[in-house]
């Protein structure tokens, strides 16, 4: 089993392949990265695998705000702990 975490990524660019993804997938986007957030919401609707969209409050695209990258790291860690074998 594998798992995917996308931090502010453009998963919409995968095109027709997105619905075929089978790995549990967490999408992490900053609250103020509105364009990418909307693209990720649209992409999430196309996913058929276990998935979750996490919005980091007060964060922009680069997560340069105090504590934002730390929050991203926590979310990624927790996802991998849950979805990867020990």
C-alpha cells in the first residue's frame, strides 16, 4: 500500500488519470490560495480513492505564515502514519 500527500499542488493537471488513483490521498491547501483551493476541490470530486482535503487556516500558497509549514508537516505525518504500514 502507498499514500499520497499533495501540498498546494495542482492535482488537476493529472487530467484523466486522476479518477484512477488508488492510493489514499490527502490534499493540503492554504486558505488564502483561493485559485488552487478551488482546483483541488474540483479534483477531489473526481477522486475515487480514500481522500481528504485539508485547508490550512490563514495560509497562502507557499505556507510562509508562522506555523503554516509546521501544520502541513503534522497533517502529512498523520496521513502517512494512518495509511502506510509500520
